[in-house]
């Protein structure tokens, strides 16, 4: 059995390599017909000296090399086709600023009012859910908390849990902010954004910290949000009062050059079993297969909502299912590579800054988390020995928060109170 699975994996992923190649041609043709300008995909990377120099520049700019250097058995064929000019179909060069015709959604993205409500606004700020503290005694000190969700999620993971379960004692002491990260939920999903760490930090500053006049704050973050929270803590070491990270993806490596691929393999190794890992590998390694899945699910999310309501007798749907459709392939793809994989190169620096600052750090792990291994949390503790690690038995990557909302919220309240003393 041990020898059968690797052999089957090799066959399956060879087929997926070829299928992604076919879809590359399809989307090139479709984009050239249906869009005035289109962005190039990442399939046609050649490991030349010129590209190595470009990669070195990109690495400093927080663009992950996993975008261009993902393994594909047919990459050489793609490069040959590109050099012959068959793939040049009115592509627009990538740049940092979104604008012009590309600000509108792609033809393969949803165009419903809920998904494009951010377009046309003067300032492209994040959607931020705020829970104001209950009125208290005059002079009562109120502390701010910023809660950052993970990939394929939204602020709902906190508004539907922590916001509703804050105790009466904590209600008047804390003001809670839960933004939808750039590319998710009700926040903007710009077509040309590369969704780098610095893009997320800038949006959180412009949408939360500056407009609300926040001078000090606690941080709570889940999954991918843990990387953004640690980056924020490293940028504001004197302002952060405590950090709670839940299921943080951290894969240390001795070489910064290998950090991004170490993270990619750690989260999405190309294997057919278990099924969750297979699904993660398909969505992380195959740009065009991932876009096809998003075209089927996310573009037609209203149909799937109708199906869910039909089979649940119109009792509605869980917000976790809803969140899975509130993004575009472009935003999910770049967040996976540029935040989770690309951010892996900077995690040690962030943790060193947190360690030097003496900021209380708590790491919450699910005992049955098959998406982000528990070892990630314990490896962070090796970097920050003062960190507190708590393992929730029988909890997975989501139920470490869900199905124990009240207990989770009480743990946060106690940790905030401890950090404030």
C-alpha cells in the first residue's frame, strides 16, 4: 500500500499537469475574447539568468517565487509555445496599481451586486465590523482588539463567535474590530493587486488603525491571518499589548531561499491522500484548475446558496460555507502564495521582533488539525520561549474556534486581562 499511493500520486499529478496546460490555452483564448486586456498567468517561467534577477527583486517585494517555479512536467513545452508567439493575446503587463479596465471583475468572476459593491468608491477601504463597548463608568479605560481572519474566510468567523459571546464584564472594557481582509468577504478584490503582506498591512492601517485613532491594541488571528498579525506586531512592537494566534502556518527552514517552497509543501504537498491534502494541493499548485473551481463555485454562489437552502428546508446556510465563495480566484491564489508562502521568508524576523518586545504571545492549536500541523505552533514556541501553547483536544482547524465559541471567547478575555496588568 505504501508503494501504491506514491505511484498513483505520480500518475494523477501528471494528468493534472497536462490538464492545467490545456486550461491555460483555454483561458488565454477566452480572456482575449472577453476582456479588453488580460493579465498574464504564471505558467511560462524560464529559469534563465534574467529571470533569476527578476525573482531576486520580487523576493524583496514580497512576491513569492512559488508563483513562477511550481513544478509542472510540461513547463518546457509551454515556454517553447510562448516563444513561438502563440500565447501572446493582448496581455497587460503586471504592475502594482490596479486601475483602468482591469478594475472590473473578470468574466469568470461573479458580477452580482454583493460582489462588486466596492467598485466605484473613492477610497478602496476594507469592510470593518466594529463592536463598540457597552457604556461604563466615567473614565473607564477601553482597550482595542483587532481580529484577523484566515484564507477563504471573513470577519464573520469572529463576529459570529467572539462578538456574540463577550461577557458582561469584558463588554465595557474592549472595543473589537474585525476587518474583511483585502480580497475576501465584503472588502475590495482588485483585479491587479498582488495581495502581498504590505498590501494587507497598508489596508489595515488605512481602514482600522488610522480612522479609529488606535494607539495600542491586542491582536487575535486565525490561520493565514496569523502571518499578517505577526507582521503587524513587528511593525508596531510598542503598540501591541498581546497576540493570540490560532492554527498558525509556520515552517522554519535554514535557508530563506527555500522558505516559500517549504511552506507550500508543508501545507499542500502533492499527494492524493488524505483528501483534504489532495484538495489543498490542487488549489495551490494549479493556477488554471483553481480558477475553474472558482468559476464553478464562486461565480455561481447564488445557485449553490439556493441548493443549500433547498436541502436544509430554507433554514439558511452556515457562514463558513458562505465565506468559501466570497473571494475571486485571483485574490485567493495570490494570498496563498504571497502571504502564506511568501510570508514564510519573513516569519523568523517577525518572531524575533515579538520576542524582543516581550509582548505576551499565545498559540492555540487544534488536536485534530489536519490542515496546519500542530508542530507549527510548537516550532513558534522554540523561537519565542515565553509563548503559551494550548492544544484543544479533538478540535480541527476551524472547530478550534467554532462549536466552543463561549469557551474560546473567555480564554481571550482572560489573556487580554493578563496582558493588560
